[in-house]
C-alpha cells in the first residue's frame, strides 16, 4: 500500500475504491503497483488486492511516479478538478494557467511570477497538493488534452499536437508512446473499427 501525502485518509480511499464510488471519481486515482497502471475509482476492471494498491491525489502524481493511464476507464475523462476543492487557491490558479498553456514553453519562473510567488514556493505547493512538479503536471495535462481530442475528434494528429500544446508532432508521439505504448496514429487506427461497431 502506498499513500500520497495531501490526500484523503487511506480508509476513505479504500472504501471508495471497493464500492467503485462515483462520488470520488476524479477526486483521487488508484494505482496498481504490479502493473503500474492507474485508474479512476469507477474502473470496471477487476479490483487489485489492497497490498498492490497506491493512491494518488491527481493523475499527474500517478504519472510522475511512472504509472500509465488505464485504457478502460480513461483517467483523462474523469470529472475535472473536484480534487482541488479545499486546495489552496494559488494552486488552483496555477492549474488553470497551466491548462491554458502557461508552461508550454517550460518557464516555471514566469508562471510563479504571474502568481506573485517564488518558483521554489510554487514547486513546494505543487509537491504538497498535487503530488507532482509544475512541469510534470503540465506534461500530464497536455497528454490528457491530446488523448481526449484523439478519442473524440477527427482532427489530424499534427493539429492535435498543436492544440494540446506540444512543441512538435515528434514530441507528441514520444510523450504519447511513453504512456500508451503506441504512437497516436496507430492508437487511433486500432480504435476506429471498435468505435464504428454498433
Ligand atoms: Zn481503469
């Protein structure tokens, strides 16, 4: 059992996971230590034993620890942001700015300045409340944005890369392959027949 700081207590997570409680969908994520996959609480896949479970406050925290998103429950489609309830407003503002591309150029110092705090303080807040650094968080948010577009739009791969804030298609391909073990074009080609099925 692994437990991340800045989270709900372990028993609450455990009870919510076993009940597949939709109230906690997006509030925390469940990692399976043996497969290194992370899921939403509502995932339909067979549930792991408690000793093989890791709980994370955010998808970014799970990914920062090397976990890959589940292809069944699609963590990127979990309800956005309930996890930020009760979290410092500075962190919430930072996340909003990251979502609109504030870190696409990688300038954490500039983001901190916009928030009126030091870069070191910003990193400390992220470690405590998000469980990942600002750059790791930006990386996860970009990939999630791209994955949603890949699943739900007919946009070209290059347009998705641009829309989600990747510097290049090559960067998008590499980042996607790391988490999904396939490049975006191959992933999409494989999904299409299934989506067309009645
Ligand atoms: Zn899952």
